[in-house]
């Protein structure tokens, strides 16, 4: 890997030089092991520790297939799907790999006794397979995590509807928390030139997800003046939702869990912030019973912050803990748009408030090719900024994932893979200087 890193760090390495670099036989990667999939069986969720299940292994370089690329990964990041993989919830991700492996002989490469995880990367193309024309060795890229086969007409209008749609590094193998990653070439996008490797790596999954969830016509279709309730507004997903609301002329109502996180939202430019712990909201009386009085108290607080208006759009991702309140506080005809369920998948709400008030629940998941491209374009133009609070070396990915699992982080948590230190990889210092204040503000969330 040393020759590859030296070529990337040099300023005069030509594409043909990258193409001539010999590939190593193996590389370092963060993995979970199939024979450990039951290691946390019977333990409460919070006692499942990614530091014990994630391994730094030396693994062989995978075979490169048609329409694919091998990328030298300079930096990656931890998403909540990394947490799910590390604690084998809601099911072991080896179930995904086994199913994918039955699809074709080429897909069978993914069905291994180990799973290389990670759904973000920033790096440099090393090799491209047959049929790849848009990319060549030496290109600086980021990758979105949509992997589809596109053999069914169902996915041609919206690639997220493809029956063989998967999230790379979660439902496929050879992910981004490694020194080399295998991706489909249509996952690649140009690396924003004004960002460092770790800054460029962290938006991919969450930025595209927030874009589809709020901005796209496949999500809520947010417009100017909308009141948008954003749960976890300082976190990896919510911090991008907050930026999209502000950039699109909407009014974010940011819900957080501490004064420090409230201050992060204010630094981003939000004015309406609710610290749900400080204000003592308890939407569940016990494990089985919700408290509608708390929904009403929460709705009254929202109206205090919006000049008496109800919420047009709820940006939902906590799931079970908050969903009843989300449905209640949404205005008549409003929209609850949901992805993920970090507090539980079985949602309960009072359907009278939905059906009698013509509200809509929209399920959304990552982003299609176009949405991923558009959200990356906004990053590249300096309209949306990476929210990166801390960066770990690859060896400490277990600790980074533990932090996300325990909600000890703000914004995104980055991981340096091949990059020897933070701050490297900027190729447009002038654009960076123009956006330096915003970059630093969001970088220090």
C-alpha cells in the first residue's frame, strides 16, 4: 500500500502511472465475522459493544468485475448502519450477503465468512473493470452507497425502487472502512475539490438521505416557509436536514438532547431549538403506553417557536420513541417523512390524528442516482457543508462506532484509512478560502 499512498500524495502522478501501479495481494479492512454473529445474543441493546465485534483484518483484494472500480480509500466515516452491522441488528448482515451471493456467480464473491463494512469513502480510483468509460485510474472520487443491478424496469424511473437495490457496505461486501474498496462505477462522483479527504468522505450517505427525505419530490418536497421539525438535529443525519431547511428558505425546529447540541444547531443558523431532555418530554409512560398529554405539550411548545403555526414536515428517524408525537404535531395535510428507526422499528401512533387530518406518512431510504449526484453537487459548490466532529484512525473504528451507538458524537464521525493525517487532499484552496468560515463552523460541531 505504500507505493499507492506515495502516488496519491505526489502532485505529478499521471493516470497511466496509477494504472501501472501493482495492486497488493491484501489490504487492511474493518470486518465482522460470521462465526461471531450470535456473540451478543440475549444482551440488551446498549450492552452490545462494537469494540468487541469489529476487527481490523488483512483481507485479499477482491476480483474486479465488469462495471466496477477498485478505489484506494483515503478516508471513510461511521454511519448508523455500521452500528447495526457491528451489533448484528435487526438481523445479521450475513443474511444480506448470502442472499446477494445467490444472485449470480459474480455476486457470489460477496458471500464470505467476513463482512467488510462501511458506506462512505473518499479516495482515488486504482482500476476499472470492463465497460467503465466515465472514470480512469487517478481520478479523485467520493462514492454514494446505492448498489443496484438495473435489470428490472422497476428501477429505471427511481433506482431506489429496483428489486435488487442494496446499500453498499451494509448489504454488500467490500465496503469503505478499509484501505481499498470495491464499488460499482456508477456509485462514483467527483470529490469536492475544496474539502479534505475526511471532510469529503463524511457527507455521502447522510447528505443524500437528507436530500431525498426533505427536498426531493420522492420525499417531502420541502418549499420556502415550511416549518420542519428535525429530530436529532445536531447529529449525522439531522445536521444535513437542518442545513437543507435553512438553505431552502424553510424554518427548522431543531430537537436535540443537550445544551451542547442545542448550541450546535444555533451555530448552524437555526433559531428554534428544543432541548427535549431539559424540557422533560416523556412520550411514553411505560414500555407499552404513550402519553398524549406530552404530545400536546410538545405541540404547544412548537407553536411558541413558530408564531402559532403547526409543523408542515417532520423529519423522522428515531422511530418508536418519537413517532406518535410526530404524527400528532404535524399540521392538517402535513407530512411525516421517515427513514431508519434508531430507537425501535415498531411504531405506534393514534391513527385518528392521521386519517381525520389528511396527513401523510412517506417512507424514504437513501437516494437514487440523481439525488445522490445533486446532493454531492451542492457540497462541491459550498452550499452544504460537511458536519464532522471527530476523526479516528482506522485502527480505532470500533471506538468510533461505539460513540455513534451511544450517541456520544456530534455530526459525523470520520475515519482515516490511507490518509496519514487530517487536512490533506484539498486541490482548490481558493474555493476553500471563500467558504472557510462555514467549513470551520460545521467542521467543529
